[in-house]
C-alpha cells in the first residue's frame, strides 16, 4: 500500500477528503466513489505506476493531492484514459489526465479547465443524497478542427426546494457537466518527481517525463487496426467471397457470407419473402459480408449500421458472462459491404460501446429519409438513359456526415477496401479525409 506523504505538519490544514486519500491511496476493487461504472483495472494500474515513480513531496507542493477514488475513465474500458481531481486546501484546483499509448502512460496536470474543476468540486464536496447521475451528450470541434463527439458526464444537483400551492415541495436543481476527448494521447508527460535545476532531467526514480512511464501488462488490443484489417482482407477466402459478391450486384437481392475464426465460410440465406440477406452471427464469427444490389445506395445503410452496433453489443454481453468461452475479440470483428461502386468495411477499435435505442418504425423512417436526403447529393441521373451515376467521394462524405449526426457510435471505423489495400475514411472539419493503410 502506498501512503501519501504530506509536507504539511499541521493536519488541520488538510481537508477530510485529502486526509482520507492520503491514508488509503491505492484504490481497492469496488471502492470507487464515481457515480458511474469505471475501468478500475486501469485506475489501479496507473496508481501502481504512480507509486513506483512519483515523489509525493514534489507532487503535493507542485500540484496537490490526487483523489484517485473519484477518477473517471469516461466510458472507456480498454485501459486507455482517466481523469481525476487534484485538491489543495479543500478545493479542486486542477485535474490529472492519464493517457496510455501501448506500453507507456502519460500524466498531464492541468488548471486550464474551470468547468472540470467545478464539476469535481461539487461531486467531491456535496452530500451524495443531493446529487444523481444523468445522461449527457455533446459534439464539439477540437483544437485541430476535427469534429467529433466527446464523452460527457452530467449529474443533477438539488440546491433547495420550493413549496407548491398544496404544501408539496419541488426540488430546485442545477446540472454539472464535464466533457472530454479521450481518443488522442498527449505527446508528452508531466514529470512525477523533482526536476534537476542544472540538467533539467526528471526525477522521481523513473525514466518518465516527456517519454512517458512504463505501464505494466498492457492489454493485447493494441495491434494496429490497419494491420488487422489487412490480414483479413488479404485472406484467400475473403477475396474469393468478394469476387462472388461482386458478381451478384446485378441481381435484385442481397447476398452474403459469414467467415468464422477458423476460416470457414458459409453462404447467408435471404430472409423469406425479402430481398435482404439474413445476417446471423455466432460466437466464432469474425467477418460478415454482404452485397448491395444496384438500385441501393453503394454504401452501408442505416439498417447495416444498426446491425454492426448490435453485433458489437451482443459480443460485449457474451464476454461479460464468465462461463461463455472463448471470449470474442471485439477488435477482430469486421463487417464488409460489396457494391458495384466499391467495397467498404466497418471495424471496431475499442472494448465497449453503447447500444443504439430501439427505434420505432417512425424513427426508422425518419432516419432513412435523412439518409436518402444527404446521399442524394452525390447522385446524378442521366437525361437519356436514366442511368444513376454516383460521385463516390461525395457519397462517402455525406455518409460520414449522416453517421456523425444521426448514428454516432463510439469505436466504429470505416474503411474503403480495394484490390490494392485499405483506406480509412473519416470526417475532419466537416470534410471527408482518406488515410491509406500501409501496404
């Protein structure tokens, strides 16, 4: 157990929260005081790194006391990110964010986010019966100009009551919200120990600082997504299936295949009385692929997006049951679409995501209408033959806009799959950006 050392001699100067943290620093399983489910494995392992390298005198005098039990991982469960409040003299004055990149973690103390400080100040120093967790969503443009959806936390604070006409009491409530982008690691790390005034080297017993600190036993989910997809799309069976499906795009119905983790391929059946393929998956399914016949938009449909979300959520739930074996590696699941205008793949880069709502028929109709309205901007109908021509770059951009606004899913990645390799497609500052994977 690590006991935090305080350079103060007068215990009266330490708040009860700071004192409790100092006496019991390492977070025990189930001892989190967050209102939400957190990645406690990551929080504990970060504390182990901190215990190994940190100089408590330096940390306290420079920053304050880190309240690890209030650390939040912001809906991430892949040992990648946390944010925790830093307290001094009974007040949250900073936050600590810790990012992981492969086998290194990077500590960043910041006093530049007053909203985050205010959020934690209320969370830490308010009686729990006066606050309750709530759902929060947000969409922002990052400093780099990238439009993305951050992870937000919100709670409702009851600050008092007002009497009704009949003597009943109604609560007076405020909300506190924090939003963070958690997918991009910062380029360097703050030092956890004294800095030599002559050499400028970071102390604290480690080799950290700008280069980060060694992280124990990183999860084996860090393989590059491009390399994973390349291994799948260059497989002989996958290529054979693509060739077969490309020959089906002129039909009036969808076709598809299911590929298992052993490389076995099965032809998918069509739903009775329908042009749609029946996309069933099992615990050993790693690739599911289907075609869009000419007449459909040559990119994933809203129903396809829902299916991929359901597949990932189902796999998460499967993995959560201890008796279910083997576990499903979510990052290996690939959903491929074959069309006469190009082929696309969805992959998942994470360990968990949120399920889409159970859409009503009216909501589905509204989604389809918005989808058609956006994608129609990329469609041209020739005057003579009535042939439909698509501007595929425009189509891809409008599709990304549709997903970003209407069906945003944490962890999803879109790739264009060709004979020469794969390219990631994403929305940057409202525009389509194409990044080719290494060959």
